C-alpha cells in the first residue's frame, strides 16, 4: 500500500468519525462504511474527469484498488483477533454456557456449511462453477458475527439480559471457531501446499494452539506481578507479536496463535482476578478496546473505498447478491436448528421471535473482511474477487441495512411478545 494512501485512510477514519459525531450521528461502524463508500463512488467519478492527468489518475486508482500487502493484512488480523479475545469477562457467560457452546460451535459450523452449499449451488446455476471447498471457505469467512457490532447493539437497544449475553458471547466465541475452520479449509483449498490437507491442518492449528498457550503463559507472569499499568499493556503487545513471529517462522497459523493467545489471557485473568489491581485491568482493557476499534475502523474505510470498484468486476455483482441471500438463509436455518438443541428459548421469547432477533442482530464486520482480504495469496484472481466482493456485500448489508433497521425490528418483536402474553 502506498504511504500516502495509508495516511489518507488514517485521516479518513478521524475525519469521517468526527463528521458522524457532529452531523450524521449514525452507528460508528455504519457511518464509516457508508461515508467511505460515498468517497469511493466520487473517486470513480473523478477518475473519469481527470483521465488525462496521470498523477491524479494514479492516486484515484490507488484509492479504489488499495492493494494491501499480505503480511500487513495478516498482522492486522492477528491484532484484531487478540484485541477481541484478550479482555473477555468469562464469568459473565457462565449462566448461558450451554447455549453459548451451541451457538458458537454448532451454529457457526452449520452456518458455514449451509452457506457454502447454497453459494455452490448458485454458482452452478449461474454457470460459473466455483469449487465446493472454496464455497465452504467463503462460508467460514462470513459465518461469525462481529464482536464490536454486537457489543454496540447490546448497549444501544437494551435487549433482555440473557439474550444480550448470548449476542455478546456468540460474537466472541464464534470468531474463534470461524478462524479455526478458515485455516482448516485453507489447507484443503490452497493448491500451493506441498503437504496433504490433514498434515497441513494439524501443523497449522495444533502448532498455533501450542504457541499461543505457551507464549501467553510466560508473558502472563509479567502481567500478573507488575503494578505498572503500561508494562501490563506491553506484556499483551509482547505476547501477540512473539506469537505472530514464531508462527510465521515455523509455518503455523499466526491468526489462530494470536487468537488463542488472547483467549488464554482472558482465562488466566478470570482465574486470578481477585489478585489483580482494578486500575491496571481497566487500563489494559481500555487500550485493547481502542486498538480493536481502530483496526476495525481502518478495515471499514478500506471496505467502503474498494466496495464499488470490486462490484464492477465481472460476475461479482450477481454473486454478491447471491451471497447476501445465502448468508441470511444460512443464519436463519442455523439459528433455528440451534434453538431446537437449546431446548427452552431464553427470556421467555417465542422461538420465532428469538430466531428473528438473533438473525437480524447477527452483524458481520471487520474480522470477516480481513479474512476475505487474506485469501489473495492462494485463490485465483477471479475467485478472490468474487469472495472479496461477496464478503464486502454481506458486511455492507448487515452493517448498514440490518444495522439501521434493528430498532423497528426489535420494537415489532416486543409488540409480538407482549400480545402473546
């Protein structure tokens, strides 16, 4: 990525965020996607106007294409996954443990599989014929919900306590399942791997888990016994960077290593919480929440700037629409089947109301977009563009369309619940 374009993205994060705060007053993530998409549209229009100005045209093309280095994208994904998992309050999820296991594991796997099957069928009907393993890989990318978006929904709309816990917990834990599934399917899809798929998966996943647990166990000793708030933050940075470097060196999955690193941090903190200084914990959490929001903001701006350009590529629009439909269908079916396994629906909700609320509140975000962008190194260009365009379309639809209509949907569900009593 060109240095000037990178500076522009950081500037847009700040300027668009400020513009939204003062004027549009939308949800933060929604505003970044919408406003940066508008800028992407303007860039396409300007490239026609300034087609004879070589320097200006080059800058405008850079804005639209944003060719991001693979190592930068993978590093950003690692920090996002660590930031999302390192400050989880695991004790708050105990009351909904069974339901969270079902939603995070069963629902995520079902969603990925159903989406993959539906998208594979759509590609055949349209005469494009994307291989089934690639469609399942695509399913693993868009199966999980976004932790930041889910936290924002819960805090804004004041859902019932147990459903709020499920939404927050599902978004945190299904990111873990989705990332592991993504790496496993990468081993099947990646034609450049000299190992067989099973050996590749075992090496990538198990090696990453060992690295994440061991590195965090060592780094946590410093975290546990320091009284300095800044050193506590530095131990987190040390843990995620060491996990990343070791994994890249030995061919393990660095995203999974960093995710396990963050999860292990949360587990150890929950075990020793009574010994920790509250000020240190608050400082640590605040830092990683900020990092999480910042990196997701960058991805939202990149998504918005690239979105219109990607949709102009052959076959992308029609398959992006198919991806949105497949995503909604997969979410509805997987939530329905998962709710049956749960038994009683939480907070006295009717099963239909629960499925509707969980489906419409299941927003996709920065993790899905980052995973999609990380496939560039091993997918054929046309397939990569379809996966990228489809993922961007799903994130855009869930964040903007669903995000802006959650309030009326929730009001209607509440009226339905009240009338049934």
